[in-house]
C-alpha cells in the first residue's frame, strides 16, 4: 500500500514542478516583452546644437591689438629767438615740402645779424692784436729781452683770439641764414596735425611751432606674446580690421620686430607699414587682427564646440538616422577667429555633428532634435 502511494506522488510532484517552471517562464517572457516595448531613452538636442561639417579655408595665428600711426612725424621748432609775424597754416591742411608754416618779423632777425657781424669784427681785431703780440714776444725773446714764458703767454692769447673769431663767424653765418629766410618751411610733404603758436607770439630757440605728419604710409604698431616669436618673423602675413571701416579687411606683413620685450608684460612689439596713398586711413585708429602663421585652403572643418575630449582622445558625435555615432578624430588647424577646427578622420563635408553640452550623449544613443521655437 505504501509503495503504491509513493508511485502516485512522484507524478504529482512532476506536474507541480512543471507548472511552476511554466509560470516562471511566462513571467520572464512578459518581463522581456515589457522591456522590449518600453520607449528608448533619448538625448534631446536643440536645433542650434546641430552643426554641419564643411570644406572651408582656415587660418591660425597670433592675435593682436594695436594702433595706426603716420609713417613720418616731424615737429618743427623755432630756429632763433624772435616775434612771429604770422602763422600761415591750420591743423588739417596739406603742405608740400618747403611750404612756409610761419613767418617772423624782420626787425629782430636783422638786429641779430648786425650784432653777429659786429661781434665778428671785434673778434678779428682781437685776433690781429694777439698775432702782433706773439710776433713782438718772439723778437724780444730772440734779443734776450723776454723770458720764454712771455712768448708762451702771447701764443695762448693768439690761440684764444682765433677761437673767438671762429665762434663769431659761425654766429654770423647762422644769423645771416635766418635773415635770408624769415619763414619757417615744412621739412616734409604731409598734413599739419598740430599748431602750437599764433601770429604775434615770441618764440625762443627750440620752441615748437607746428607738427607735420605724412600719412601716405601708415605704420601699425602692436604687441604679441614673447612665446609666439617662433611664429612671428619679418615677412609673416598680417590680416586686421580697423575701427571706422566695419567689414573691411586689411592685409600686409610684419616689417620688423622690437629688439626687447615691453617692460613688465613679456610682450614683443611688431611693426608693419601700410600704404595709404588715397589718405582713407588716419593716424591713431585702433586696429585688431592676427599674424597668420598657417593656412589650410580646403579643410574639413566644424565649429570648435563640436570637438569633445574623452580621456586622451578627441572625438565628435555624428547624427545619423536618429542616433549618435562616436568618431575619433585628429585635430588639425584651429581658426580661433572663425571658431572653427579642422577635423582629420572619418568626417565628411555635410555630416551633422552634435555640439554643446548634451547629458547622456554616448555612442549609439538615440537623439531627438527639437524643432526651433516659433514666436507668436
């Protein structure tokens, strides 16, 4: 009887176990189906965070700010003491070399010439007397009636008299030159930038009368970091913009470098000469640009914001069929001014690349691009 019961029980256990396994199997399938049917997590991206790779010209270089100044600046000073009869130019006027800037009254200048000529005559008379004294001392010494020291004194007086004559001649020549030309000529062709005197003013030697500048050639002066000297040398191209001429780009090249760094800044001054024959530009304008040390004409480029650093690798994420694909790239030339970078790798012109900060972005992630908001 017991044996019969055991034999009956074993099939029952098998049935129960089978039902349990079947139930577990059904739960697993339901869980798998629910996971399969669950919506996939998406990275939400604004339309502005999608940029296209393109083929374009890139430049890299050292940025700078500087100022344009006239190629030549001359301050005209008074050659002698005297009263100005008139000042014949005004600020902003164009003058040729030799054009009179101001004219002196002749009275003082002629008086100076007469005084110089009188001083010369006096010096010549003193020289003649000293020469006679030297000859007399020589005769007396030969006759034994004078000491050698008497001759030495006479020779010293003669030498001093000759020096006085030379000084008087120089003074007379200067006074004569001043009297022959009472006007103050412009030393260069250019524009009058400053006038310091007016008619009737009295000037002393060295007083400023006017300043003349030549802007037919301007000079750009700017500073660059000392550690950029390997990239900035005479002949390196320059591209810059100038205040007052929006959208216009001016070009040139480095002409020369400063021999020392600027005190306290570790900056080196660079200079460039810019032809300005039509006078469009004026001195004092602010300029900003860069020294171009490298150019790539046909670079596959994208905004710098598309470039990401993951560990030691540089990568971009390409948007393809609603998913992000991670693409390792090598960084080429970086154009700081344009905000673009050259991408070397499996990136082609026209590829849509993701930019900006995108939480959850990874290789294979689903991406949904949000439509741009429209104003009402």
